[in-house]
C-alpha cells in the first residue's frame, strides 16, 4: 500500500501495459513512416527519427537527440552493470553455504547434466522444425540488395576454446568485463569453496560478499520497479519504428518461426522434463513460472530476471534457497537453450534464402557448434545473434547473399529475442526444480499449493 492508502500497481501489470503500449506506438510509427515515405515526405520522418529513435553513437547520429535510444541504452547498461557482481556474490555465497564438498559436486553434476540434456533435446526439435518450415517453402524469400560493410561479425574460432577460456589467466581483466561471464562463474565457485574450507578465517570476505549481494539486490529492485516499465516501452516502440517494411517483409517468416519454436519448446520440454524426472504435476510449474517468462521477455535480461526467478522458485515452487543460489546464477551464464534454438532456425533461414541446401549432417554440425558457443555467450546486447556468424563460418555460409540474410537477422533481433530469453530463464527454473527434487530439498507442499 502507498502512503495515501491506494494499492500500488504490481510491477508485472506495469510491464504488461508498457509492452502493449510500446508495440502499439511502434506499430503506429511504422505505419506513419511508410505513409510519409510513400507520399514523398521522407524528410519529415528523418527529423522524427533524429529526435526520437536515432542511434546517437552512430556516425550519422551526431546531429540527433535519439531520446528513446538514450533511455533504452541507460537501462540496458544499468542491467549490465550488475551482472558481474551479481554472479560473483550470489554464486560464491551459495558455494560457501554448502558444507559438504561431495554434495556440492553432486549438485553441480546434476545441474550441468540437466542443462546439457535440455540443450540436446531443444536442438534436435529445432532442427526438425527448421526442416519442416523449409519443406513448406516458407524460407524461400527474395533478399533485398543491402550493404553489409557495417555488419557486426566475430572471427571464426573453435567453439571448444570456451572450455579453456572458462579458467581465466587474469582475474582483474575478467571481473572488469561482461564478455567472460563463464570465467566469473569459475572464480565465484573457487572463492566460495575456499571460503567454505577456511570457515571463520574467511568471515570478513564472506561478510563482504553478503554486503555486496544486498547492495546489488537494492539496486536491481530500483532498476526493475522504477525504471523498467518506461525503458521497455521505449525499447519496443523504437524497435517497431526503425525496422521499416524493407526489413520486416523478408524476415517475417523467420521472426514468426523463431518465436513459435521458442514458445513451443517452453511449454513442452520443460514441463515434460519435470514430469519424467520427478512425476510432479507439470501444470503447477507452468502456472507459477509464467510471470518469470513474461518478465524475461519484457526486459530481455537474464540478470534482471534472476531475483524474480529466485523468489518464485523458493517461495512458490518450494526449491531450496541454497541450491537455487547455485543453479540459477549458473544457468544464467551457461544455459542458453533458447539461443541454440534461434541459431538453428537462423542458419536454415539464411542458407535457404541464399539458395543453399543444407543436409541433416550439416544441421547436426550447426547444432553442436551452437551449443558450444551458446554456453560462452557474453552477457551483452545481441551477443547471441552476433554469434550466428561463427556457425555460418563453420558451415562455409559466407557468400554475399548469406551476409545479407545475416544482416537482416541482426536488424530485427529484438522481437525473436523476447521468446529466446524466455526459453533460457524457464529452463533455469525447471532444472532447479529437478535438482532440488533429486536432492530431497523440494518442499512438495509449497510446490503443490
């Protein structure tokens, strides 16, 4: 209740209103833009774009205000600011709280096994779905002539180097960047285990981590409760407004296919996985985790969703707080099941649109490469989408038409990303439920309530 006695609107309701408003305003802007261009009033739209939507960091953004872009970037950078300290504090404290090293090893083993199992099942179903969409001819589109000189690419590399990069050679460098989150996980694990072994001798360090965790919690609460609705409205409105029909038309099927694929996986593999491994009612899980998925879709941030995911798992699904403090931050960094599903659909779309026929063996290779690179995806905007280029390079999809298809996917990555991130965070919660059940740490009364 607020000071004047009025009941405060729940944050999820605010976010839903912001999403609906952003989509509506963005769609109206898109229609207005196309109308202006069709009537020869393109100069009017250029001024609107400069004031509201323009990326001011781009070369042509020097004379622009880009008001919605600024709000979007401040919010996203604010979320990124919390990622490293959030992972470091929560995971190290989780490790420290588990007194039995053997039990910790069992929990870690079960967690990773579940993540890999969901990866493999999701990748297999995504390959089947991609071949179905291709066989229906829905990926046969005419790619527009486009410049690819400014397309963001990553130099091809062996995805197995992710394993080597997980053990950092410079702790300061790793903690000062969001590009090596999997290495931060390793540092947090080592720190937590060492604090556990030292006991009272490490009480000062433990207190420091607890205080850091409390500070991050307050910061994230402020960012989510006060800033996120406005930022989400700006992000969605800007996303629809800047696309233009030239982007939407050729990639419409890709967007719809990726969103449907992700949503189908969310409502099938996780509830079924929970039922097969625990015999628990999967509908209870689906109902309670729904708001977490919606919040993830709105913010497009695993870090922002982590507090809500933890609260839901502990208070509504009956998961152990200690195990949740390990499984969920670990999943936030290495469980990118949705990214793999998106990669597979993207590769099939790019190849088919460019007139290249991929074999089942090539798609299996793409799935393997995607799983490897997804586990090390940096927590930065469109990182998962940018990594498509690594898989393209591994399959030899480097022709000019392939690069045009890749450029289009980069341009419209926001909307499919809403479904992709949902698949990731719900997978973290599903794994958490399974691990807690197997460790006899799941409160069945709370889960079934």
